[in-house]
C-alpha cells in the first residue's frame, strides 16, 4: 500500500516530495518525463546527434537529473517531452506554439498516469494543472489525494497581469492575449483539481491567501515552506567581496510577474549601472521594445546549471527579487544557503522568512522608486549588507529540506495517504 507521485518535471521541490515518501516507505513510484540517464543508449545517441548540430544536450539532460531517490522507483516517459523541448527551440520566436503544445502534453501525461492507477495504492500526490484525470480516477478507486500548489491562484495572477498591461500598454504582447483567452478553461481545470483534493499544500501564506481571495475552501490547505539546500561552508559565505560596483544577482525569468520592468525603470531613471551590476540568469520574456536600450550594468547570461548558479549566488552581494507575486521563490532559500542576503517584496512567499534588515530587505512591490531606494541603501551600507550574510546562512540552516520532508510526512500521514 503506497503513494503514486507524478509530475512532468524533476525540479528540486518535487524530488524532495519523492524522497519524503521514499524515506517513509510509502513511495510506490515517481512518474515523470525526461530524466538524466547518462549510460542509456538512447541518451548517448541523442547527445552525439546534438553535437553535430552544435547543441550540448548532455548539459541539458543534466538539468533533469534525479538525485533524491533510487532510479528503480522512477518511471520516465521522455519522448513527448523531448519533442516539446525540441519544438520550443525551433519555434522560440512565437511562444503561442510552445504554450499550446505544453497544454496538450500536460493533459496527455495526466491521462497516462490516471490509466496506471490501481486499488493497491493508498493515495496519489499531484501538482497544479497536471492532475485532473488522475484525481478523478483516484477518487473512483477510493484513494486519498494530496495536491501541491507551487504558485499563486491563476485568476489572481491574471488580474494582476491585466492591471500591469493596462498601466504599461507596451508590456502587452500577442502571447499575453493568447494566454488570457485560454485562462477561463485552464482555471476551471485547476479549480476542479483543488476541489477533488483531500489535503492541499501551499508553499507560503501568500499562496494560501490568493486561493482564499478567489473563493477556494482553504480549510484543507497546509502552509509548508520550501526547504533550503545544504549551506556552503561559513568561511566561503563570509569571505570579503571585491571592491567596485555593487554586485547583485537575479535568478529566474526576467518577466512582468517578477517586476522586471520596474527594475529597468529604476536603472534608467537613476543610472544605477554607474554603481551597481545586475547579473540576470534565466529567460527573458519582456518585449524588445521594453528592454532596449538595455541600461548600463544589467547583463543577461541565460540559463546555467544549478550548481554553477549557486556558485554565482555565493559571489553576489545580494539577490534582487522584486516580485509582483510569487508563490514562494526558492531562489531566496538558495541564496540564503550561500550566505547571500535577499532583497524582495511582501508579495513573494519567501517574505515569510525575511527579517528586514537582518537577512535581507523588504520593499514595496511594483515601485521603481522602492527598488532605487533599496539599491541605494545597499550602496551606502555595504558593510552592514555583508554582515547580513551570517543571518542569511542561519536562515537556510534553520529550515533545510530534511525539515520540510519531516513536516510533509506528518501531514500526509494525518491525511490518511499512508497505508
């Protein structure tokens, strides 16, 4: 008697759920799409083909490595996802194609998992948008259902995005309008998933509040903050930073929802690039007409492997995370694990763990002047900012993934998912 875990991705949070179930002796199987299997013949062949095309597929596969549970409990169905990734590269100029295919494959994955359920299981653990058919099948079989919310309620987010594009029409794009037309149908699917769940996990009080504000029954919601990775050695975290311009880091999509347009406004209006650099790691989704001319001091690096990014975080003086709304923002716990203070807003779920002036700074969301004031404070108080690194490390050490797994296991057991 055990729990079937399923999600198309192998992100750290999902792997930690798998590990919690495995450590409790309750993981039936972790069903996903692509996983890194370097010795597999098919993967080696794909990597060789990729080299002919100038692509480092081995590096791409390394992003899908499962490290938290044994390979024999992982069931992977890679081909549709491989097609999606290749298709996305080929059509990267038009995200509507990418989004449409993503939608189709999420539901296809869900149906595959639903067909595999059987009465010998005790429960299923699914995630936002990829779970409806599986939850319906689980309910028919009498299985208990756990549901994980990695982000804020989608209607809440769309209202915020609509407000931003009304305020800044230059942010609107054909892709935004494409998504908006599909929002009612997608929201109906998410609401149906939520209604079927016996227990729901929100990664912050911000996430829970967004569901309460949109009429969901949050009595079954449990707030469980995401854990931090193991902390870097103290001497490395506290080592003096080089003199020169203030070094800030951005991790994740450079997008409307993350407040990127307010960062550009602050940098341009106050010429912050004369005194500070912002190294951006992640995709860029703002329109070119908003990005250009790119202000001095902002540098786009694209996506890099997580291990490399953690090293870059350690070297930065602070993480800039001016989110307009974010379920949690695991980038914050990752930054703290490197001793790096976090500059963020109360609309990011990770703000639950921020102690203003101790392990980071809180500033108003959707406010270019607040960003400028915060960066200026960092410039004028670099010794104080560096002293925060001790508290940043302590924040990460105080809530590790092991703590998350312990609490998750207790909640799942209380909800009757374990046999």
